[in-house]
């Protein structure tokens, strides 16, 4: 396993864990140089909680981080994953030149 889901006092549904796992596996397949990835889940607020997802991806010589907030974990995760994908594309172009 090259990624891990971290959550503190947040209940993670098995469907989200499966969804996040399949998306992370695809990311790890597309960018084979990724060493390790961490997914951090946080709920902010009590009455109407905001869900925050932070992705930390370690590549050789650098750590890429993306944080996104949304109404649910899946939306926040998708937004953070897109941000990390853009960073990985830029990183890949940098190491090629």
C-alpha cells in the first residue's frame, strides 16, 4: 500500500474508503514515481460541518500538498485530487527538462 487514510474522530464510510482507494490507485498508476501518499480527513464546525481533505504526496525530492473544503468528503477529495494531479503534471514536466 502506497497511501494511507488518516482520520481523527471522523467516521469514514466503507464506500468512501473504497472510492478514495480506487482513485488513489489510478493516481499511483498514472504517476509511477510517487513514493507515498497520505489522505487527511477533518470535520470543521458543529451545526453544519464543513469537510476538509488534505492530500500529501511525496515524490523524489519534494512533497506536494493540496487542501480543499466542501459539503462532503467526496467533493473535497475530488477537488484535492485534481489539484494534486495538476501539481504532479507540473513536477513531471520539470524533471523531464
